[in-house]
């Protein structure tokens, strides 16, 4: 049974209110944990470099909003970019609830109510976003590992093994995108509207786009390290450290936004070159940058949804 426009608006307001309540509680809880784990003393900070690092972290966050919009368009969801980024930004409240269940549920509900999208379209978009995050991270990690010329975590994580993983994933992706196979898979998933829009060029373009997002956040991390007096690490070394730690956080779906997992590996890798107290301070500052980026995106999402609501009120 189809819902009336007024009913959809009311349901959309309800899920926004629920998301706000859940998100604020989760953010408050995890911000408190981070504050309790702060280092006893902070190193001297170059605030100009630290501010540049923060700006790049915010830019990185919003690059994912644009990426999300591009993916939803490829899935046949025709929502304007403003509304798409507003929903994406507001959904980041759900990052801080384990398993991303809240984030995914909100996006499904929001797109069903705002764009009459089908559940499988949104789920496919979420799945592609995750695949691009991990896949581009592996490609980026392979590049910087070769540049930095060092094994990332242990003898088990080497550039050669990363190359094999990337090549294997590329081969699987190539086979799945062959027209006969792609049509059959998309038909089974009920994604007929996306058959033509998801092709080799689109996938390659999105992969390059997400790799460039990794360049932005690792440049932010390099500037953060330099702002705390770590001048001996090159960008490629910092990028490899952040890439390995960031990927571990993405893959740790049991941990909200990779909290604890990312920082643990980051400290382990940084402490090979700097005192552990300094490594702890950098890891916490990096998490603060990420949190500010998420809060900025949530704020833009909140404002965007208010604008949409006001426009609908004017339209009657």
C-alpha cells in the first residue's frame, strides 16, 4: 500500500528524531571514553599545521558524501545532490553504534521515504560504498608501501601479498562486470535500473576517486604528525601507517567507527619511530580530527534536512 506525501513526511521526521537521540547518546559516550584515555601531557603543537590537518580531515569526510551521491546515482536513485548529502551526513550518527545497523537502517528508511527507492537499491549502494572504501584503501596501501619500502605490520603483510590481494579482487570485479554475468546478477537482486549505469568506466572512476580521498586524509595525518614535532617520517611512511590503521578500523565492524582498533595499530606502528607517549597523543589527535569531520557532516546534514523540510512547508 502506497503512503501519502504527508504520511511520508511525518515518518521521515520521526526517523530523524530517533536518529538524533541515538546519535547524540552514542557520540557523548564515545567522546567521554576518548577524553578518559587522553595522554597525561601533550607535546608542543604547531597550531597552524594542526589547523590545516583538521581542514583536510573535514574535506575528507565530505568527499565521502559526494562519493555516496555518485554511488546512489549509479544505483538508479535520482535524488538531488543536496538532499543526498544531507541524508548521508545525518546518517553518520549511526557510525557510532556497533555494526553500522543504525546507519544502514536510517539510509534505507530515508531513501524509501524521500526518493521511493527500493531497499535493495540502498543496500547495494551501502555495499558498494564499503567495497570502494576497502578496495581503494588496499590499492592506496600498496602504492605507499612500495614508496615507503617497508612491511606494514609484520612479515605477513608485505607489498607482494597486497599486490596479490589487489590483483585477485580486480580479477573478480572484472568477471562480475562482464555484461552477461552483470545482467543476471542485477536481475536476481532486482537492480535492473542500474544495469547500464554500473560499468567498467564508472567503477574505475569511483575507485580512483576513493583513492584520492585516501590521499587527502593521509596528507592530513602527515601534517598532524609534523604539527607535533615528528619531522623524521616522510609522507609515504605516514600514509602507510594511517592506511594500515584506517583499513583495520573499517574492517573492524564490531567497533563503532573503528574506535580503539585504528588507534591501537596506529600507536603500534608509530611507536617504532617515536616515543609511545607521543604516538598515543598523535592517535588521539587523529581521532579528534575524524570526530570533527563527522560532526561537521552531521551538522550540514541536519541543516540540509531542515531546509528541505522548510521548502516542503512552503510548497504546502
